[in-house]
């Protein structure tokens, strides 16, 4: 089992958000987490990534045999966990190229691999960008500075392709994207899909799942998974809404 969450309870500013969530994800599986606003979808992703401000009051998370909750944010990333953010931040003064190369070389050092020099990394990054239909000029710009919503999301997927994490979490990566941008983002995700890597897709809508087919769909309501099924569950939600879930 790659990830095992047991009876997870989480509060934010004293308010309970997750109220006994349990979830097991095996190697090579794609799980979609769906639900209305306030159901706890993004909270789950933020807790897994170790974002401050989320208090775990009960439960456990085991990731690749490690007690995830005991690991600092940086260690979670180095051990193969990646969160693609819903709202990627802009970082003026830090070039996209510098950030991406520093990120990759930090992970390579952790893995006992030599750093990539500037020329080798630039060639490799451009190859990955071509897969996402990204202009190489974006490497020269500040990290996410002046990027459109779709460009920011593709830059998140570029980071994912460069890091090749073992667990990918995408928090509403489809929000604000037009059809073309959504297709390129989905292509990047599908390129990384294999038997050793798992993914959690957090989304409101079925349309993302038309391009990235999940193995399991879960519906969150008031901090708990209330129903699970295959992709037809997402199709039913699209037709009938969340009121169809008991």
C-alpha cells in the first residue's frame, strides 16, 4: 500500500473539517476526490503536504511505510509526495529556471545522484515543456509572475514531470482552465501514469475525469467519504448533482 489514511480528524482554527476520513491507495492507482465546497477536499491535500494551520487531532497517515505526520514539509517532498496547487503563488525575483533546477537538484542530492549542470537541465526542461506546449521563454520569467491561470497550472505539471514523484496530488488543477489548457494538463498527467505511481485528483467536476480516467471516485461530505465507486459515479454526479449521494 502506498498511502493509508485511518480515521483522520483535522481542525482549522478550532473548527472540525475532516471528521474520520479513511482512505487506502495502492501503487499505480488514480483516485478522484469529489465534493461540494467546504466538504474537506483541499484540506485533505494540504494535510498530506504538511501545510501549516491544519491541526490533526486524531488518526494516522502512513506513506510508503513512513509516519507522514511526523515528517516536515521538505521531507515529504523528498520522499516522493507532490502537491499541484489550486492557486500557484507568484515569486518575483526568482526565475522559473532557477527554481526548477534548484528543486530538481535538491531531490537528486537526496537520492544520492549528482546535480545536473545548467546546460543539461535546460535541455531536459525544454523537452518536458514541449510535451505541455509551453514556450521555453517561460523559463526566463519570474516564477509564475504574469502567468495566466492556465500557464500557472501547466507550470505545476512541469514541476511534476521533472520530479517524477511517487504520489501526485492535484488540487483542482482544472479550475479556471479552458478546454485546450485542460487537455494539455491532462496529457502531462497521463504521461506520468504508471504502475509505480499513484495520484489523487481533487475536483468539483467530471470534465477532468473525461481526460484522466480514475480507478476510484470518492465523494466527500462534511469531512467523510460517503460513497465510492468507479468513473460512473462521477458521471452520475454530473447528471444529478451531489444531492444524489446519500
